[in-house]
């Protein structure tokens, strides 16, 4: 996939606050940032690695702007986790425009998730460009 | 952000208006000094001030003594908007639409179940799927799910025989909010909720077997059918993934139209639209439908607990009667004098007083039962609504203890297996998927519910009736 992510240089951290979980994601490019956000979400949901039946899915998300696209992307993954019990850990992401995402996601269909995530929120949402790439924060309702 | 507060009444504090807030109504919070200090530790005051920016806000944005930081709105917040043009905001209800509480009581005293508590809790745990994404036993076709969303508990009783006929009078709004439309609930939300009717969900959701340990108001307790030493059951859960998806879907829609309606917001999570607009009406209808799903979820769980009580205890006195079922996360259209308001209650409980005509006949002249769940393993309270609350707080009061510590911090402070042993030593038998999940919901992670209740009692927005302590806990 052209423009796909270089995951090795990306990183994320889960910061816990009183009743919420904040994802802090760093990546060298925007597609990497979205891929890393997907990985961070899988970690937040606490699905054990290596369990379940392998699955692969093409995902398309559209939103009004780049920030909303990050929220909608994570909410798409939250929906797939709850409705289809699919947890994705590897992503190849393309961003053809500011408000459109195409992804090839790989993961597993699992029996049970450790931690429920209700939704990704717009609360304290930010994507910031840095000299070496991008930093984003997204708050999850857990 | 550190706000200056000035006391404007007993336990009532007003945020001194920040520069640039213009003619916005004030933000006020009910609390004593200790709860106020806890509230100041997070950003909930900032969020309450942001709420005053919503178009059409009436009188003031109010914080209850259990207020804590939420998403857009604080949890423990009450905001009323004037209709027809005032806004409705999904963030003012929250993701867990109609998270709420149901109290059922037996005629048994604690001594009668002491020997059976372990099998009782075990059987409740087996009958009610807990946790995330677990399949419930009440499986519905899509058409049946639409009826649940449109009609709520009356449909569930009429067509599926779930519950007793007299239950309906003892559920807020009869277990069916007006204006609900299944057609405004997305397919995605229906997919998420399809297998979740009758499931607890994670977090602080629980079913507890409790004992009435103290009565504060003999007359109200008598009218509610409560007596000291009585065995009761408290169910705490909401509309599950269906409600979460309704909030997600409509937040997204409102986020895209905020500018079109000329609304400027300090926080994107406060996305809203006039209730009179197509987007506002659509969300209200979907929210009401999700609330009906929440009422039905607790109806199914209560029905199963009744069955377990019959099977395990084998006594006519084990029959569970519904005292009341209240919502903690809703927006309701209510009349205050000459105004019609959309009252957003997010982590707040409706608290109608004795003169309200919507009360069940048996509670007229007393008031609406207000059910305040403790955190897992701590006391819960039954309060009663007051007529004064209409003037003071849009007939609203607190909803519970409120989190004071993150799940991770609780895990670092508490060892799950030790907590389990400690609870058992205090006479509380717990069923929980894991020790880790138990530690996350440890009592020290929550504010002091007794203190919260004391404040609302002294302010007069609900009065204390009874205190219940758990002897058996099934955690989601």
C-alpha cells in the first residue's frame, strides 16, 4: 500500500486519569500516527496477544476533519471489537485526504476482552505537528 | 484551572465568573469543604463553567457533591435548557445512557439468608452474564429489539412475560421514555446491543444482596416497604454497548452541524444542537430509545434475580418486590412554572417531591425514592425526593460516590486477593471475574458516599431514608 506506515519508529503511552484513559501517540507521519493509535487501543482493551483466530479486514473511515478522523477511526475499532469480537494489532494506513482513511488491519477474533472501552471522545483531542513527526492525544471513556 | 469560588448558600458555591464569559449563567456546586477540595483536584469545575456556554441554559449549571471530571460535561452535573430553541447535548447525558439503579426487597431478615449467601451469590452470578461483550440469555430478533427501544418495559412484560405487572408503576417514567424511536438508533448500535439485554457490563456495575442496616425516616421507609434487617437487592447497570454507540453516532452528527447553528463551544465534546432541529430531535428520540433499553436491561436482570431467590431460598418471603428503578444519565423534558426545559442529568438523579403527580400512587405524599449506590462493597442509600429540589436543583440530586482514584492507582494501592479476603472478613461475599478487576473497583478508589448523601440531605434536595450494606456482590 503506498504511503503506508513505518511502525518501528512510532510509540504510544497510556496515561490513566481518574475515570479515563488518555492515549498519547507519537509517529513520524500521519499514517503512522493512526496505525499507532490503533495499536494503543488494542493495548487499552487488554486482549492477550497470540490468542484467537487470525483475521484481516479492510476498513474505510470518513470524517469532517483530521482530528475527527482519529476519533472516528478509533470508534470504528471499538465497534468491531464489541460487535464482531475483532481486535486488531497491525495496520497499514493510507490517508488519501484530511478526512479519509483506508486501512488494512490484522488481528484476531477473541472470546473475551479484558477491559471494555465505551468510546473514543473529542475531549482534549489534539494532533500536533512536530519537526520529527506528529503527536496526538485522545481520551477514551473506559 | 484554579477557580475562585464564593459561597452563595448552605453548601452552595458559585464560580466567580471568569473574564470573557459575558452574560452566561453561573456555575454552582453543592459541596462541603472536603468534597470541594476533592472536586478541585480534577478539571470538573472547568467543565461545569464550559457547560454555561451552551445556548439556552436556564438559571445555572449545577454540580452535585459527587461531581468529578467527565467528557465535556462533568459527571454529577445538571443543566437545563429552555425549549424550544435550547440545545440538547449528548455529552450532557454521557456514553452510558440510562445507567441507573433498581432496588428490590424481600420480606426476609438477614438471619434467614446468612447460611445461603454463598449459593445465592453464585447462582446470581451464573444467571446474569457480567463483563464485556458477554452474550445475554434474552435473545431478541431485530423486530423485537425495535419494540424494546420504542416501548420499553411495558413491551417486555406484555410480550415476553418479563417481570410483574405492578413493576411498571415503580420504574421512572414507567420504563418507557416518551418520544423514543427505534428508527433513530443506528444499525451499529443495534448490533452492539443485540446480545446484551440482561447483561451487567464492566466497571462499577454490580448486583448486590444487601441488608437494610439503618432507617433515618420511619414514615418514608414504611411507605417504601423498608425495615431494619431486611434483605434487599440493588442492580446497577445501564444501556450497555447500544447506549455507547447511540452517543458516539449522535456526537459525530452534532459535531458536524454545530457551526451551522452558530454555536461556539469551548470543548468539542460539548457538541450539541437545538432540540427543535432535525439533529436535536433525532438524538432525543435515539437517547430515549437507548434509555428504554437500559430500563429493560435492569428489568431482565431483576427478573432473573427474582428467580434465583425463589430457587435458592424456597420461601414466599423471598419474593422480591420492586421498590423503584431510577436513571442516572438522561435528558428529560420537564415543566418548571411557565418554562419547558430539557433537563440534562449526567451522573445525577431525578428527585421528585411528595406533591409531584408522576409518583406511583403508593408514594404520593412521600416523594420519589432516590437510589444511591455505593462503590462495590460499601454502603448504599435510599433517599426521598423533595418539593424544594424543584426550585433548588431542577428536581435533581446526587447519584453516588464518584471515582476519586484511577483504576491503575487503585490496583497499585490494593491487592485484589487481600481485598477479597478483607471483604469476606467483613461479611461480604464477592463474585468477580478476577482479583485485578476487584482491585480496580476497591472502595478507596471512590469518594465517601455517606458524606455526599449528608450534603444533599442538608441542602434539602433529597432526604435520607435508609442505609443498606452489602453482604453479597456480583461484579460486572
